[in-house]
């Protein structure tokens, strides 16, 4: 049974279907298209699933601490509170967030750019949420695969390090050669790392931070890899 790793890509999603060592990259229009894929045992998605009401998520704090010593702490954005999903206006989002958090905090511009994708996923998961969809973080996966992954993604060294890490567990170069047009290498590699994490979840060997905490809609606030 295949697993799927997913990474956001310019309003769409890039998926990596992994079966054994074979991996295939696909372009997906939206979150519903992600969940509609047949024959997938586990989906690992690099996007917040459980959303806090008025405070930071423990899984974000723990993931940031783990990655800070490995040169990637800034790759974990604070997850916006659920109230922010009600708007596409950044100023309004900041006001909504400050109104419910103590001490008041507002989403960064970078985190706010994820809101449309978070909302799309939140709607697609339904009630109760789809149980085979798990939140993952590629940087945790890469550094577990190979501690020598140290440089930022998108740099020549960082790309080479991530390719070397993935090469040990899947046929990543073949997947990149057959990638959908215009898919950036950084997103394709992140999707492959998410697929590796999904495989570990399916096997019952994954690590995670955040425990069994759930948000107001019953979505887990947990990151696995």
C-alpha cells in the first residue's frame, strides 16, 4: 500500500506517492484532491492540522526546540489561532488573533500566507476528521534521515544534502526527472520527506511531538516524522 507526502506549492499542492523505494510526484489542485487519492494508506502533510484557540501549540514549541540546535528552528512557524481562518485580510487577522490570545500575539506575514491552505485542509478533513491524515515537518524528517543536513533548503549545499538523505530510502532522482512541470525542487524534496514520514507512521515507527492534544474540532495538534 502506498503512502503520500504533501507540501504546499503556490496555492496548490505537490504530492509524493511512495511505495517501497519507488516514488512519483504529482500536482494536486486543492486539499480535496489530496484526500481523494485512492490506494493511499497514510497521508503526511506539511501543514498545520490542529489549530489552537488562544495559545501556541505545544507541538510547535517542541519541534522548534529540536530544530533550533540543528540550524532550522525558524522553519517552524507559530500556527495561527482558529479565529484567523475567518478572514483573508491581514490587518483583520492580526486584530482577531490579538483579541483571543494572552499575551496578545498576531501571526507573522509569512504564517498568514498559509491561512488559505490551512482553511482548505480544515474544510476538507470533515467531521470527524480523516484519521489517515497526519501533520509532518520535512526538516525533522531530513535531519532524522541524515544529521549532515544542515544548510538551508534552496541553497546548492542544502539541496545536495537533502538529495543525499532521500537517496538512501527512495529513488528520488527518478521522481525529480518525471516531476510535473514547474514544480520547484524545494517543494518536491519536501513532499518526498513528508512521504518518508508517512511511511514511518504507517509502519508504527514514527516519532512525534505534541502528544494526544486535540483542537476544538477534534483535530490532533501533533507533528510526526
